[in-house]
C-alpha cells in the first residue's frame, strides 16, 4: 500500500518549513474523534494523535498546538487554503476526491499549502475513508498511529524517502504483513530524524545540531556517476540516509550528529555503468560543518538482484522488523540467488548470518528465493541496518535499511529463537 502527498503550488521549493516562531496549529476533526466506520471500535484515537505529534516534537525544535474541530473537509486544491490544518477521515466529496484515482491502495494523503518563500501556511491530512484503521494491530487494518506519524512528516515539509525502513517511505503494509503487527513506522528512523533536524534543528536544551556530508562520484571513464544509489552509515552500521546521485554525480546528507560515518554506493537500473556495492570512503562529521568526500565507482559484476524481503514465508518490498537478542529467519527474493553460492553479510558487528543456514525455496518461475538465519546481538542499538548478498563472481548487492530494530517491534517477534 502507498501514501501520497500533494503540494499546492506551481513549483515546490527545495525546502518547505513552518515559520520559526510559534507553535504549529493542528485541528483534529470530530470525524476522527467520534465513532467512525473507518476506525475499529475501542481504538485509542486520541492517544494515537498525541503520540504521533510527540514523536516529531521529541527530535526537533517544533511544538504543536492541537485543537478540536467540527470541520470535516480539507481545503480544495489551489494557491491557498482556509487557514485550518485539519486531520480528518470524513467521507465528504472533497476528501474522497483525493483518493479517486486509487481508493484501494492509498492509505492517507496530505495537502500542503505554502507561499513563495517556501513557508508552509496550511497542511491538511486525510485518512482514506475507504480503508480501515486500528490501534491494536488488528490484521487487515492500517496502524493509525503509524499513518498519522507519516503524514505529520509531510505536514512538516518532508517528502517521501527511498529508505525502506524510514517512517517517510512511500509504501507501508497493513497489519498482518509478514504475519505480524506493523507498528515499526511509529518510531522515526535515523534518516527521518536527520531530515527534520536539518530543517528545524534540535529541541531546546539539547546539544546543537547538525553537520553534513557532501561530495561527488565519477565513473571509471571520468564522467559523472548519475542515478547511483548512495547511502551513509554510522560506525555501528546504522543507516542515516539514502538517495540517488544528481545528474552531475553530486550527493548531500544533512542533519547528521557529530561522529564517524561511511558512505557506500551501488548502481541502479538507471545507472550508466554497472557496479557492485562498494565503500566510497569514511568521513568525520563535526557540528556546523560539512565534510566532503569524492570517489570513483569501479565497474564490476552485478549478477544478483534482490527485489523482495521476507519474513514468516511472506515476501514484500517492505523492511523486515527484528528484535534484539533473537535469531530470525529472513527471506530474500530476486534473481540468481543461490543458497549454496550466495554469501550474506552485514556492515554491523551486531548482526551475523548463521553459517550453513541458507535454504532455497520455490516461489514459482522467474523468482529465486532463499532464506537464512540472522542472529541479532542483545546489545544491538535501535536503528536501520543493511543486508548484503554476494555471488561467487564478486557481484555484490545490498538493501540499505532492509532490517529495522526498535523498541516498537511487534510483540509477536518475541516468539523467535533467543540469540546465543
């Protein structure tokens, strides 16, 4: 399933933000607080709204001013709205129009209004009135708190992320995906935190933030390495951002805390030259400074492909949530994956693939599927981690942020085998 966002303006500025001074007003529609056919009875709606707002307030210098409203519909598309930033689930014509193109696939959407200086003047959040939401993990429903947390990110000016485990990732699964409660998006990823801090800074009283990394990649022939997948990890292997290089091969990561980071690259289907996963270099980030890094991508074998991740026998294009201190069986689906000839590895010292645990599975023609056991150290910090697979020919592919470990992981994951 997917989220969507619309920006009401001719051109979206590089950065959207609310005014620096004052609280951000949020009006919660009675359609959300009163009993609704779209929200499972006995759901903790008020708590979900409060917690989703607090999640963003915890990590950035922002405050919300929440009020209740009898208003039902979002402002119509145009240069300006009615001045009320509304959260609603009402089945009104204006709200339903936002989902007319794909009512069965879009969970929620946010319409953002802004002026010529990139200052947000209003942002309306609409939960899809054709979908079902809950706060208790009921299979087949969307987690209300996760949906609200994602949409509030848009309200703050953030766009979608390409990192699978990011709260701001385009796609999100219903409860029951992988056979577990899908609540991981209630917790912000390191990339989400970096993105919002880059705009608003850290909360008052906390250490000042932030630093960044910028650079440029070239191919073996000296030309710019455009549309190359690039990501950055800290010294413990946690992913702090992922993006594609610009047409001139440049990239930039912002909102980073001080520390040591490593930058990795991998060619994509849109890349001019095939290249396996490779480490571009290491950098040290200091407060208020932008570290620079340049590198050349070496061409090489790329005979593997990972298109899907899996858990409990299910495959999806979503990150797999795991618990620290447990061993889990994770599935990979793609091309040329061989249980006997594919090596699984991680950049983090806290994750290890159990030797000789790889198993092949038959999911039909055109797709090779293997599974393996991953041991998660009890001391593993919460965060997003990369899975890498390598062929005998040296072809190495990765899924940055393919595994996510946090305190909000489904309690059903505790049924996994304890890790020794």
